[in-house]
C-alpha cells in the first residue's frame, strides 16, 4: 500500500490531468496544495510517504531533507532535469529518481517574457488596475517599435525572444559571457558589452540558467547604467538579479520598472515589497505553465508511478 505525495499543486488541478484510474487501487495519493516552505516542515509532512512527486523546482529536495525521509523509495520530478533535487544523494540511498517529458517551455517562457514587456510598455496592467478603480487613461504608453531590446543570453530562449523583438520592429542587441559576434548575428542581434547593453536598452530580457556564475550577475552598477525609462524583464530565475539593488532602483524611480515571473523566494511572500510597487509588473512563475505541458507532466507521472509499483520503473534519471 504505497503512499504517494504530489507536491505544490498550487492551482488544485493535479486530478484534472491524466487518468489516475491507471494506478493500482492500493496506491494512496495525497495532494499538497500549499508549499512546504522549510526542510523541517517538509520532513514532518513527508515522513510517511514512499513516493514524492516534485513540480519542477517549486520545492527543493536537498540531501538534508532526503536523509529525514525514512520511507522514501521514489522521487519523480516534472521535466527532464531538476537542479534543486540532489539525485546523486538519493540514488546513493537506493531511491529511484524519474523524470517526465517537459513540453515546449521555450515557447511559453518567451511568450511570458514578451507579455510582461508589452504589459509594462503599453501600460496594460497598470491601466487595468486603474479602470477597476473607476479611472480612465491615467498613463501615456510608449511605442514598442523602434525601441532597443537587450537580450542577456542568446541561446534557445534568447534567440526566440530576439526574433519576436524583430517582428515588433525593435532593435535587438545581446550579451552573455561567451557570446560571439557571429552567434549574435545568427540569433538576430548585435553583440555588445554588458555595459553597453544596460546603457542602450529600453527593455532588457534575461535568458540564462541559474549557476554559480550567473547568481547575482545583475547588480547595482547595472541598474545605475540603465535609462530612467528602462525596464528589466526576468523569466529565468530570481537570484540572477540582486533583489536589494533592484528594489532600490524601483523605489527611487532610478529605472522605469521591471516585469518579473521569477523571484528569490517562491511563492512570493504576501507582504513582499514588490507587491506594493506600481512600477513592478508581476507574474506567479507561469513561464513553463501551460495546458499542453501539464498534460504531458501528469500523463508521465501516472505512468512512472504505475511502472514503479510493477517493479519496472520508467524514465529513470541517469
């Protein structure tokens, strides 16, 4: 009678995707809708479970938590990889780690990034709030065409962002540590230095993987170089940007604003300063979320659990 925990179903939709009747009736599935915010809280709540399903990186699964889960035999993460899961430690303790297909998060993430850009540039989010308060035409939006889009990281996502910028008649420049002029041109952008990107761009969009090298990559000196009307868009990972420096730039009106889908702490605390700023357009980490992606996630979750229960686990992580 295996006990299975489905974590971080914020939207209460887990049972709406996939055919859960495929599981042996002996499986006891418990769904957690709220985030288990600390190792101590998670260790107590998850101690009885044989299997845990992680929704991307909504909750970390480090070694210190794994060691406190005596019954754990299976971990499933949605997507092909999960940087917050210490799979080597888990495998060393005999715990099977499985993955799922990931959908096309390239499209959904870039769509979110450009939606944040448009929402801020055209004043759509702010004017929506004003209209619901009875007001009418409180801002003068900017024109996107002719503006400069700076793309940080011109890989799979960054190149797609550059193409969309071009389609809106934007001038596109790009920078990353190892980007060459040839690769930039192939991605539809002009290679510039980091300093040039921040000083020339009207909109800056981040498309990097969080690593030791990129953590805190954007700080006070970068915000100081931005135009007073400049907008920073982040759909990658919160810690790439120094949060304190960003808040200082926003509260002092040093920059025009930010469009954020990712944060240092997720879910973003209800009393967080960002929630109170009119020049911050916020999205609750929807970059990878879509109906099609969830269909793949839960179909594979159910399949992985069923096969593990039969003794033939599928999609085992290398």
